[in-house]
C-alpha cells in the first residue's frame, strides 16, 4: 500500500484503501531500521512489527448466504514498521490543535511528545499556538517530556486553539521555512479539510513532510472511525447536568428539567447520556425532526408525563429542532470555521413551554429549569478511558509518520487501529443512525414517541415496512 488510491480484487469486491506514502512523491527516499530494535523497553519478536500486507475490515457483519454480492473495504493496520523513513536526529515536528475544545487534547499532545522522544529519539518538537494561524503569527513553543509532564491532568489545550486563520500559502511556507518534516494536526472536520489542502500543497512542492492527523470532535461526528476521543468523558460529565435537572424537576410541582448538550449535526452525546442516565424522559437530536403542538407532539407528551410522574426531564442536542425557530431568527450567520451559528433551542423551548402551559393550565404551578453544560462537557480533562484512547491514537500516528505515511488519519475501526486516507475521512460524516437499534433503545427506555405528525411520509414508510414484514 505504498501509493494513495484503491485496489479492487476479483470475487467479492475487496477495496484496499491505500494510504499515501512519501516514496510516492520522493522515489529515492532512503529507509532505516526502526530504532525500536535498539530500545530496551521493546522486544521486537516476530509479529511485533506490522507489515503493509495487514489490513482491517470496515464491515464485520455480512450475509453468509450472499457473500459474493457484498463489498468490503479494508484499511492499513496501524503500528510500528520494521523500516522508517526518518532518523530521529533529522526530524523536526510541529503539533497544532485547532477548533473547539475537547477532553483529551492535552493528553494527545503529551503522548505525541513522549512517544517521539523516547521511542524515536526525536528532540526537536514544537507546539504551534492558537490553531492554524499560529504557524505564521506566533512563536513556536519547544516541547519536551518535562514540559508536558502534567498536561494530561488539565482540560482544554495548553497550546491554545482558535477557529479560522487558515492561509494555505503562509502555513506551508512556515512549514518549509522552519524545516518541519512531520506535522501532527489535531482537529475536527474543518481542520481535516484544511489538512487536505496542506497535504496537497506539500506534495506539489515535493517536500519531505509527513502530514498525520488525529481527529478531534466532542460531537463524535467524524466518520469511519469507531469514535472520537473525548466522547466518553463528555457523556460522563453530562450525567451531572442531567442529575441536577432531575433533582430540580422533582423538587417542584409540574417541574421540567431541560438539558442541552453539544451536538451540532450529530446527537451522540445526547443519545449516550440518555441511555446512561435513565432519569431522562425525552431525547431530542438533530437527526430526527419533531413538532411541539397538537396530537402526538412534544407538548402533549410532556403534559402526560407530568400527569403520570409529576416531573419531566428532556435532554437535547444543540442542533435539534433548529427548523422550529422563527424565520427571523434563522439567519445563516457562520463562525470562522464556516459552521452555521445555531440558535439556542433550549432557551426557545423553555419559553414556548411556559407560554403553552400558561394558556392551557393557567391555575396550575409550572416550572422549567434549563441547564446548559456545553462548556463544562468539553473543557474538562479526559477520564481514564479517553486518556488511554488518546495515548494509543498518538502512538499510532507517530508510528505511521515515522514509517513515511502521509495524508492519513489514525483511528480505530471495529476496535483495530488503522491508517485511513485523510481525504476520505475529511468528507465522511457520522450522524446517529436512527435505523440502528440504539435509537430504538433510547425510545424504549424513555417510552418516547416518534413525534411524527399525522400524515407525515415517515408514518407511511413505517406502515409499509410493517406490512412487508407481516407478508413475508
């Protein structure tokens, strides 16, 4: 798998997603024995090093009656190679964090520094401050194991981050002028799209520079990989907000607790927090539209839950229900990363709940407690599970870059760590699959309806599917 692209084998369609390699652009590049051979902490017995022949299947479920009809995509297995294409003494590394905060960012930085230093004898490692713009607008910070020693215990990113500031020529000029030959980019979909441009420009200039990416998005909306780091920590912290909302709702007649969590386009935090909590009555996500008033609507559901239990807790992703906001509020204002700025669905629902209740039950007590833990969820240090995950991600990226791979993302697919072409990950999303049993579990745990208006096409599709199954 030396060059980028896809190989297709005969029989069942086997697609090998090949990771770009520096030798594709610099054919005379020299290789060296991996220094792990001489590392006293490693014992490279046969099978220790990963070969280019090893690949991980993306789909592990198949129809055994029709195996020939099914396509299968494979990714290069991550891990140390026998030969590397950089010597530690020649390597100059840049590490940059971009976009919003996420639990585990400092852990990734720390483990990149430690892995490079102790496994590959790299001594020139620099941190780029304040995101992409830091390449050309600020001093680059020397990083050593001593400097980053306690970073994993802190939230945020010690290098600083920002949105926007992407100037392709200035960034690549800085990489070239400062002599960086490995660049680690930690960021979400916007960062990855920028990384594709950097990768292509570096190849145009025939530079011996490896671009390695570690996807970072607390929303877990980057595709192909099993999950983004920080998700489990975010879900854990969201539990505190849900518990507080539950206590508030229980402590007042007809109390409603509203909790808004992160999730612009994907409701993974809301779904996982709901399934983990069991104090939630209703979960709202961007992938499923809902309506508020009338038979089968959210207000009627809330009213019934208040009659049954005396309180109600609703968890929503920030991107849920954006279509319900007044037209004059739905301006297409964007942030510096190009994301449409969302309106506060929690605040809107809180106001609408109160209006509706006052009209329908003017003589009854009613209270809405709205909790928005957005920055609490993303600004904390990673928990133990995410810290371990960040460590493996960082080391996987190091091994890939030192082996000469470039334009790749390191991440797990079906529990196995892989190198995935950057261009593929940058355009692949990861919404909540509402046809998957997980969403059905959410609805069954909450005893929550679909909130589909009568006569909606979704009702017809469901009825058609049921009839087809009964006929079969």
